[in-house]
């Protein structure tokens, strides 16, 4: 059983603080960041109520004095931000994006270089770790995830899903809701799946059509066995014939199974797993790109960078920027 300690909360009280104090609070909650006032104001006013469940952070914030937040490391999560006043500008992602009232913005934390908040900005937001999203999506569609989940950059009030998402974010970011979760371990244990499922079902993304299938394709046991084998032995990719032997089928049957149920060839899936492990290592260690590439079976750093860019939309050097 999960305990109440799985839920945590932070309150920023809204008194004037200098940029370094605000950066320290945000760095403890998300990733290390720098904070720069927009108008040279020496002390800033920011009020925030933040809550966290495993793999999820949600908050309700009021930024009185405009500021810019500069992540110092990549944040391997996707944030969904619903401004109720003011405007947010995001740069460094594949396409610069912005949102104001009556819009919800999806922010890819991996490539984000700056978030610029206008004065008198108010918002409700939720951030979900990419690994948690991928694992939950794989469980929902009952097959491995073959490529990165990419979300539509924004949805507006005209979309049917906007009202439901707005209501949900208003609920989970309310301070009284957070306090209740801290004393309700059974509810807290179930909330991550509820929130993640809602996002995956309602926000347009790479795999949205999978939710329209009736019934969903269910991978045969031998495909799942092969996938498990590849996931367990990513550093030294085994020949496809050996994997087929482990799964107890012919090579041709396994190749067909991967194409139909995984959407990739066996070799492509092996490479995908190695790239995902490489990215996770680059995000969590100070190892060089060359060392990480070698560790996960890429002998040529240039080719590794090429495959990395094709898979994630940015080069490894961009992911490890200072």
C-alpha cells in the first residue's frame, strides 16, 4: 500500500523575494534554474501552491512581477500549462510557443531553454515525467512504445476537451485538495493514473489514434518475450536470430510480429531502446557524450548523434548544455 508520504507539497508565500531565493525554491521542486526579473525589479512577488505525486508535479501560481526562468539542466517531463491571466512565452523547444487565457500549452521540458512570464500572470499547471507517460501509454494500448510521444503544442477554449481539462487542473491545483491528498493515501495512490490517463486520452499526441481502435491490437506472447529480452539486454544487442530462438519462433515470424505490433523492425527497436537509455544517462550524469554512446553500444559518436537527433529532435550536445 502506498503511504501518505508519496504526496508532498510546497508553498511559496508571495512576499517579496530576490531572484536567487525564488530560483532556490524552484530548483528544489523541479530542476536547477536561474531566475531573471523582466524589468530589473530587485525583489519579486510570486505565490505558488505546489503538489507532487510519483512522476507528477502540479501547481497553482501567481507571478505579480514578470520574470524569466532559465533551466540549467534538461527537465525530462512534459508540462501542461493553463494561464488564467497574463501570458507565457516558451523558447528553445522545436517551435517557440506561447499561451494566454483560454489556452492550454504543452511544454516539452527536455528542449526548453527559457520560460518568460508576463507581469500579473496566473496559471494552473501539471508536469508529468516522460518515462511515466511512456510506461502508462504502453500499458493502455498494450504494446511497446516505438517512438517519442509528441503532444500538440496547445489547445484552445473552442476544443471540447478544454473545459474538462480546465476543471481538472482547477481541482488538483487547489490548496485544499493538496492538503486532503496528504491525509488520503489510497486516493493519492490512484491519482497519478487518473491524471495521466486523462491527459493521454484527451490531449492530441502521436498515439491518439490508438485510443480509437476497437478492440486494440494485442501483441502475441512471443513478441512481448522478445521485447522484454531486448529491454533487459540493451548494451550488447543480440542477433535477431538469437532473439527469435529465445522467443521460440522463427526469425520470419518474429520480424512480422515486430512490424505489425511494434511498428519497427527488430534492429530499429533495439536502437530505440539504446537511445532511450542513452538519453536518460545524459540527463542524470556528467559523463561525456562519447562515453555514454560507447556504453550503449554506439561505436561512432557522429552516427550516435545522427540517430539521437532523428529520435528526439535535438542533438545530445543540446541536451547536455550548461
